[in-house]
């Protein structure tokens, strides 16, 4: 399992660490809502969200477009 610290590029680490904070402030939002806040492209945002999901820090909940979004996992909330 890869953690945020695995990335050697300082910019990537920084943005990957800012994204969970943005999600914590606005849980339940979808990727486009975080793109402008973080300042990355749509593809980069999708990659960052996937990476954070893979390490168990965030999860996507819901099935309907109006009610689904990203949330912090209990694992991250306990840190």
C-alpha cells in the first residue's frame, strides 16, 4: 500500500495532503467541486482521488449524482 509520503515530488505531496483537508471541510462533494480549490486538472484530480481511495483515506459514497460524494474514512479521522 502506498502512502502520501511515498511521492518524492514536493508539489504532488503538497496537493495530495491538501485534498483530504478540502474534503474534510466539504464532505460529500464530487470531484469537480475540489478541482478549482486544489488547482489541478480534471485528470489529475481523478488520479489523486483514486490514490487516496487506494490507501484508505477517503471513500466515495452514494449512487445518485445529487447525493453522492467523497468522505474521509474513519482511518483518516483517527489520525
